């Protein structure tokens, strides 16, 4: 697995959008009940991010842009479960206007399907007047280009914790109900004190090129017709990330690849993945034309030139700006100037 140069770390354009993490996770506070309670109930600087399902509350500034709504405790809707997200780090680039050191708390609201609260109104009726602008529920996958790193990293962490608490309220071994602990970063079993922690599932995603400088993209059976992306899959038990790349590509395309190179990773909170981005080439002696759909997950695939990806046909849809697939494709395109 090759390393990127250290200089990449300082160039935001070379960092995937969800990999920018200007939050101090402040782990000691998670285990200091008094400090956590001060942040939650007393500190006037604390701001809350409202989360419902896979959405967050945002302020509408104009017809095309919205920013995360950082609420004060005075306007919080009832029924939320708090989780500590951390503090804004010094010198973090941010358009939020929040100063360095601001404590951020996720406020996890009941699912829209389980709650009588209106799904379209993050603050629930009358309290919406507490905001200067209208509020909406924001989908990170469609809005990442309008968000700064503080906003996107806050959302990624809050959504991942929300998904975990929603999906795993019981002990996987005994079915016993568990309780939230450590400021939202653990669940514990009453009586035994056994600890449960948030899971992150590693997945590989691969940009495959051939000798003609083309990229292979595929359409998954679960996606709309005409949507093409890179090939990806979860790392299986007992498997390295590199082995997962070879296996997934072999299973989904029938190809063997070589020149495997690690590029970047980023979290993907849908629900709790860590995407590991790679590049690979079709192995020597293997014809690119031998690529074929697996007949199960992959329903279509084709090779694309740089020109075809820079200006896709009307019936071709590509990954959105929040996805690591988009970043990997754009990185490859940027290496050769357009004609």
C-alpha cells in the first residue's frame, strides 16, 4: 500500500470532502461526567446539531444554499438524545462564525416514522421563529459542496453515531436493552457494565484503468439505469484491504488487476463505512474487453475516456460530490489537462 506525499495533507483540494476533520474529539470529556454535563447543560458556547434519520437541520440562506443550523439549547425540540461530537480546532477554516473551542453536540431526534413531529419542520412549529431564516432537513450527499469542513465533519460524526444508536439498542449476545454512556460513544448493559462501541465497516473502492487510458465504471442492480460508478465492496473477515480489491474486481468484472495503489480514505455514514480508495490497472495479458457483468450485483459496465467523463452524455449519471468515487475520478481527470 503506497503512501501519498506529506504535502498532500496541506492541500484541501487533494483531500476528499468528508475526510477533512477540523474537530478535536476531546475523548477525555466523554469519560468525565461532570465535564460532559457542563457542556450539555451550562456552557453558553455549546451548539447543537439536530439530526433526524440521515438528515440534519439547516438554515436556508437563499434559493440554492443552506448551512448547518447550530442551535442554542434554548430552541432545542423535546425528545432528543445528546451525543458529544467534540470541539472546533484552532484555526479550522469555517464559514460558521463559531470560534475555536466551541463544543458541538449532536441532538438525535426520533425517526420521522416513529415520531408525531412534522418531518418537514426541524424545530417543530412555533420555535421556528427562533431562527432568522427558514429551516430545512439537509441531505449531506446532495449538499457537501456548499458546506465547509466544520459542517461536513460534524454531520459525518453525528450521522454515524445516530445510525448506530438507532440500529443497535440491544446487546447482540443476549438481547438485553443497553443504555447510552460516555457522552454517546458507548452503550452499556445494566447490571454487568459490559460495553458496546460504534462499529465502522471498511470497504474498498477502486478506479480501474487500461492501457488506452480509460476508466471502467459499472451500474449496480440497486441503482437507477444510467448511473455509473467505481467498483466497491466490503472487506471480509480475515481479509486485507488489498485482497478485498482483487476479490471484488474479480467477482464483479471478471478482471485481474495489478499496480494496486492506495489513494485516500473517507468516512461514509450510510450507515457506518470507511471507504478506502485505490487505483489499479488491468493486469498484463488480460484484455479489457473481457470485463463482464457478474449477473447479480452489476447489471452494466463500460469503459469511459477522459473526454466522456468530463462531458458525460445526457443518459449518463455519475457519483455526487460527497462520494469518494467522485473524488477518485476527478483526481484522475485532473492529471491530464483537458484539450
